[in-house]
């Protein structure tokens, strides 16, 4: 019953997508607005259909309808309700179904919000989004059909992957990731629309700015949530392992970040047209590539889903997308020549160029490292993996340069910087750099990258705060406002700019967290008997007892630990091993005591059956919490940047594009 | 659209696609099993009775089938993919009934009661299923999960091992050449 | 700005870019070559002869039954990895995962030393996520029953 309903709605959505894409293109070519209109309707109806299909699946999961293949695969009567619901995205088929919903939602809202924009740009973009949608619906009725009827109906299922059941962040990470990944489809579709329609000025960029930033926020948050999950669940006290799945979400983030910066150059100076189009096309293709890498089983990864024929569909889609985009990008030739030119090497646009160069190099490095095992196996027949040292060696210099530019860019004006401006803006940050770097050296830090990271973070922090201070001071003088009011109004009046700077502050916070936790991490393995304790940094950790407990969907073995500072009890920790579905392989759940200056992170590694001793891994991880806080700040900054502001609307009314401004299409 | 850009596009895309297609053919998570080309680890396992009250009686040894092709299928009633491949195995077992091919199921981490019910639902027992307490045999065969299928040639050597679902075509392709090795008395 | 000088600058820019790109590609190539970790089985590792020693590799196979020696006090773990044909002794410091046992598939990362022992820096148990057995003879809840606290189910 649900199988039929689910499969039926997806099949109709597929048919509608194909129809809509054709109708939009034919409608534009033959100037028949009613055809274009019908394509928009197809996009709206698709959203409703995908919503129904997803609800049907959630319903099937909740009522344990094991006649639906996906439920038989990930459902289990013992699993708590909440986990049952989120197991919608815990395995391949369900995640593609959810993906389809997100894509349909983006498509419908983009089509709706830009419906009044005249010209062929929007219809072409609509067609592009519908084609992308058609691909995913095709997966859903073909190789990744979650609604396959199962006969005979099993009495119970195995339950979702224990790794995913083990932490609340798994409820958060995948939806964020899909919202980020799929959101990149919108600017991509408008870029393709711009190429097809010949509207190659900055119109498409202005129209999609909010979409891009929104997707970028989700992608940033998803990456940070993924790091956090990895830290809290996997038990190795790390958050980034250059795992192919991590890389898959990181690469589009890098190109999207480059895009967010370089579009400003095009808006201001009419430069970098081809570059911007290429960046957003790359971003989109990298999201598809990332999905391919993680869903096809082509690379080895802790998170990889099962393999099947689905990989071939993705290869086909990537090939078509790449060929099509390259033909459009190279075929336009002279039309895409930049109108503007660089005036001075000391200007904000130069910094943006460097930022883009570095981010591109970064992307290439990660791409090469990720694909190299596949290349090596295809060309030389050997199984290799690319070690983390490769990534660290290659990307750390790039990270340092980016951190430095983060401070330089906002302080430089467009076109040309005068020497006295430079002096005024960089004296304090320069001093901060020297002081912090010197202090790190004096405190015994000897890793060059550690010293550089702290120094540059100080430099950039001062430079960025200086921008806020300068703007606020100007307002205080001009309007006689109090400092806080001036700061608030300053941000409110120019949300895009200061939202960006706030995101920069988040990046600095992350950089400091990463630098501190990776340079000063201390790990120690120890076997303790009940009553014994071990020294960990400023604390003593005492092992009290080992216990076990039956929970509905799992069996837990845990250890009670007491944390003491100078002999006084200051907290308790209970690292656990969770056994799901009576598998004899447990999932580690570390116990973490988070404090601003350092985390105390303890794993229960092994234990004696009678509780007479247990082995722990005790880790001191300095300042790691600033990574998560930084992620939050980045999201906040992005959020401020997409908020519509009074100032922006007025600006839009005066600026350049009469069409976008007049129709209010610049959403 | 002009020829030059089409050419560029195709030249960039083709190698990438070729590498990916090649990559799809190998399993990156493959840990070499202790198997192909090796003597198949022997076992002596009791046959799962098809009635609940029946005592397990016959012990089946792999060595008993020297001179025949043996298809070992590791399965469990809780395993969804096993449902998919079971009809194929049954079909091939019926097809080769009168030739020197022996099909044996080996139950993996499952209750005989559930397994019996499952077999009955799937159309009844066509070839015997063996019980593997403690999964000793599964470990000997380097099992990573179910379903997995191993084909042992007439000399007692592992000729084929498949992690995941098998289908009729695959089985016939492996069995046929091995049958040629069978020396008829 | 005349077209000539703009063209000259463009060429300069392109040449500069190409040089930077080539330099970067060279760095990448060198970097990746030094940091590759090969994945081998015991047989493949022994076949390498001299080249087997001291190179970082990932060694995959099964824990040979009956070879596990774990000293909890000294945090010292020794076992052998086999692919059925050849066996290699492995030494590792640090606690093994609780699920570590005979016959399980493992991947160890480290170097093969001239003492004929593989010094492992990282031990990963290969578990297959696709297929999950719900019950067996001795589920953990039974094995570790004595640890269940008083007054709880």
C-alpha cells in the first residue's frame, strides 16, 4: 500500500520534471509564456509529491511496516521513536528520498520567488533544476528505490546503523548537509540559465546571492556538526581525518567560499565572469561528485554507504553535467571577456584574487588526495591510501595564507590603497601578531605552524575588530549614538559586509581551536583497578566501578569515573561501550568534560568481565570547544548577511539593474 | 555550440569517467579472504531439522563431497539481501539436481526456528541448511557478513567467493567449468 | 591604458599563473608520493623482500586464532595476522578495541621491522555495517551480566 503510494508519487514527479524541463525550454524558445508557466506549476506540484512520499516513508517507519524495503532494512521494533524517524536518512535509499524533498523544496521556492523576473533566465534555470530533480527521482524509482515491496514480510528488522544511532548530532548533520549540498543547485541552475540565455552580466549573481549564502551556511554548519559528531562519537578525540566523506563535503565548501568572495569583484568591477561561472559549476559538480564518492562505495571510508549499481548513474550524471557545462563555458568565448581591470596590486580585489587562487589550490589538493586511490588502482592496480600527512603538509601553508588574508582583505579599500591607510590600519594588528607569536615562542611552542596560526589569528582578529570599531566610531561621531547602538546600527545598515566580518570572526575562533587542540593534545592509555586514579593535566581521574545496563535497544557497559582537582571532587564522567542489537562489537561513547580552556576526553577501551580492571584512554584536548563556537559564529554571520535590510532595498532601487530592482526579483 | 568546445568538454570528461568506471569494478573495502585457490576449510556440521521437534541427526562433512562441486551459501533469516538471492540459488540447485553439484546452506547467527519459518515462507527446503554454532565455520571461511557464497571445486579447493548477492548467471558461469573437472568413474 | 600594455599584462599574468600552477603541481606530486600508504596482505608484504621493511603500509587480514597476547598492565598487545597463506606477527601498544578477538578481520597501520614484527601504530577492526545479526548464543548482555547494577533490570 505505502510501497505503491510512494513509488507512484515519485514516478509522477519524474514525469512532471521531464515535462517541466522541456516545457520551460520550448516555452522560452517559442515565446509561449503559458508553457513556461506550466513548468513552474510542475515545480510546485513536485514539491507536494515529494512531501507526500517522505511522509509516507516516515509513516511506514513509525508503524514498522516491514513490507517496505527501506523499513525492512533500517527499521526495528526496539528502536526509540525519535531514532526511527531520523533513520529516514540513515541509509542510502532514504537519504536520496530526503534529498529529493529538499531539492523539490528549493526548486519550488526559487521558481516562486523569481517568477516575476522577465526574460529567459528564470525558465532556463527552472529547466536546469528540474533536470537535476529528474535525475534523483530516477534513482528513486531505479537503483535506490526505498519503496520496494518485500514479500514475505519480515517480523522485525535489524535497526539503523549503530554508529548513527549513538548521538543526537546524527539527527542534525545529514539534513544540514543536504540543505547545503542541494542548495548549491539553485545558483548553479541560474549560472546555467545565464549561459543559455546570454544574460551574462551580474544579474544572476545578484538574484542568487541569498540562495548561495543560505546553502553555504548550511554546508558550513553541516561540516562543523560532522566534525563535532566525529569527536563525540568515534572516540578518537579528533574531528577531522581527511576521510573521503569529510573531503566530499569540504571541497564544495571551498569552491563556494571562493565564489562568495569573487562575485563581489564581478559586482563591483565587472571582472571574473567566466571564473565565477566556473566556480559555481564546480561547486555543484563537486556536490554530485561527493555524493557519488560516498554512495557508490568507490572509496574506503568509515561512513560509506553500501555499494550497488547507483554509482554508474552518478558517473553518467557527472559526465553529462561536466560535458554540458564545459561546452557552455568554453563556447561563449569573447562574450565572457571581463569588462574591468585591476588597478593596483594593493587593493581589495587583489586580495580576493589571492583568496580565490588559494582556495582553488586547496580544492585541487583535496580532490587529488581523495581521487588518488581510485586513480592508482585504475592505472597501476595497487591499493593505496593517501595519508593525513599529505593533506597537512600541502594545506597548512594555504590555511596560514588564508588566515593572514582574512585580516588584510577587509582593511584594504577597493581599487587602490594609499600608504597612510595601510599604516593606520595595520599598525595595531602587526603589533598583535608579533606579541602573540613571541609569546607562543616564549611559552615553549616550537611548531612553526602553531606559532604562525596564533600570530595570524591575533593579527586578523585585531584587523577585523578594527573595522567594526572604525565604523562604529564614525557613527558615534556623526549621529551621537552610544557605542553599542552605533555598533548594532552599523551592522544592521550593512548586513552583507558586517555579516561577512562576523563569519570571519568565526573562522578565527575555529583556527585557534584547531591550532591549540592539535598542537597541545595529550593522550595517555592506562589500565586501572577500581579505586585507582590517574593524573590528567590539572586533574586526577579516579576509576570507581564498572557497570552494565540493559536499555530497550542496546546493552551498555560503562565506567564511573570521578574527576578531582587538588583532591576535591569536581565532576563525574561515565565513558561507555554500547552494544546494539546484540552485536558483540560495541560502539564507543567517550565521556567528555568540556571547558573553555580544555576538554577532558575519556574512552573506555576494554574491560575485564568481572569488573576487576578497565583500560581507559585519557586525552586532554585544549580549546576544542572554540571550533564548535566558531562554527556557530560563522552560521550567525552568514545569517546576518542574508537577512533583508532596509538599506539593501534602497540600494537595489538605485543600483544598475532596473529589472531586478523594479520587480523586486532580487530576493 | 562549436566543435572546439565540444572537443574540450569530451576530452576532459572521458578520462575521468574511465577512471571512475574502472574504480567501480573493485571493492575498496575488500580485505583478502583467507580463500580463493586455498583448500576449503573442512567442517562437520549438523543439518538443521525442518520440524521443530526433530532432533538434529545427520552430520555433514565437506570432505564427503570430494569429487563434486559444492556451493556453500551463508545466510540468515534476518538478512534482507538473502531473500533476493534465495530464489536464484534454488533455481540453480534444481537445474543441477542430477549433476555433480551439491548445494549447502550454512546458517549464520540465527535461530533455527526463525530460519525454518523463513525457508517455509520462501517455498520450502530445497537443499539442506547446516547449523554453525559459534560461527566457527563462518570464521574459517573469513565471513564478513551475509549473504556470502563460496564454491568449492571437485579437488576441495575454493574456486570462487562472493561477498553479497549471487544470481543465476554468476553461479552457472562458475559451476560449468568446474563440472568439466569432475572425473566420472 | 592601451590595448598593447593590457595585452602584455595579460600575457604576464598568464605566464605567472602557469608558473605558479606548475610549481604547485610539482609540490603536490612530491607530497603525495611521500605520503602514500599501500594496502597489502601478509603474502604481498613478504613478497616485497627488502622493500617490505620500514615502509608505511596498511596490513589487512584476519587475527590468527590463538595468537592474541594482551598485557593490560603494560598496555602491550601482540597477535598475528594471517591471510591463510602467510602469517605476520604484529605488535601494538595501546588497548585493543573490546570487540577484538580471534578470527576477526583487521587492518593495522604501521611498519614492518627487521625483527620480523609489524609495529602497528593504528589498529582498525573491519566491521561490515550492512549486515547486522540480531542474536547469537552469547549476546553481550549475557556475557557481561555480572556487571549489571543492583536494582535494575
